[in-house]
C-alpha cells in the first residue's frame, strides 16, 4: 500500500466534488443555526503526510481549536475540524448569536458551541462521503482540543493507532453575506489503512 498516495487530477477532482457537496450542506446547516446567510468557496483539497499538515493550516506554533470525532461504520478512523483561534471565537459567537468581539477566550460556553459546530460541519462532510461511496458512516460525540497545530496533530496521530500517514485535508472559506466576514476552516480525515484503501479505490476513476 502507498503510504503517501499521489493522486492525479481526475482523482482530486472527484474528491473536490465530494467536499464541495459536504461544504454546501455545512453552509446551509450553519446558516440555519446562526441566522446568518453563509456562502462557501470551492474547497481546496490536499492529500499529504500528517507531519506536513501544520504548514497547510497555520504556523506550527499558532494555537488552533480542533473538534475531534471518531468515524465509524463502513469506514473507520478519525476526523478533525481545525480552526485558527480567531475563527473559532467568531464561530462560537455566531452559534450563540452574540455580537462580534464579545468572546475573547475559549471558555466553557465557547467550547460547547464549537463542539456543536464541529458536529454539524464534520457530519456534513461525512454524509457527502457516505453518499459518494454508497456506505454508512457515523461519527462519535465530539471532543475539543486547543493547542499549537503541530502538537495537536502529533497527539492525534498517536491516538490513531491504526492510522496511516496520509491525511485528506479540505480547506473551505465561509463567507458571511451580511457582514462581509470570511472564516477559514479545515476538515481533516485520518482513515485507518483499510478505509484509506477503500477511499482510494472509490476515486480511481478511469
């Protein structure tokens, strides 16, 4: 098995279409939850070794908030929704329908709001993947970690004992139509070895 699979343009396009559907579902769900009209850009897709991911997400020593869930069902592994701290604070405010700038730290209330947001967003991406592959995918209750991006991803990899070194990273930008704000987030899928093979097989479009 290739530890770090190199995907061609056709495979990346297939993954991008799946991610685009998931992001659209996520934007709709967030709009309903927050009362804001939220649009979304076409997602950027990266498949890379885990130790390269902090470079895609933020500076290695920049603190981020990550909502972690276990993927269960026909595929297994971990999912992470990773948000730079300013994005995490603003998303928590929006979930609570609070004014911008009212949250200055990730306290208990903000953490609870982010777990709910992570549940919605990660669930939307997983549902899109499940539909694409014709499989049943479920996610565990969310947990939240706040740490430097490199430390957080290293700890996640160690927790994923059956994981591979390959991570699918979906970068999306959410645009708030009324305020003109833009929020950037990253959905990371860390499948176990068998699940990675199943995903690669599904996207090997001829």
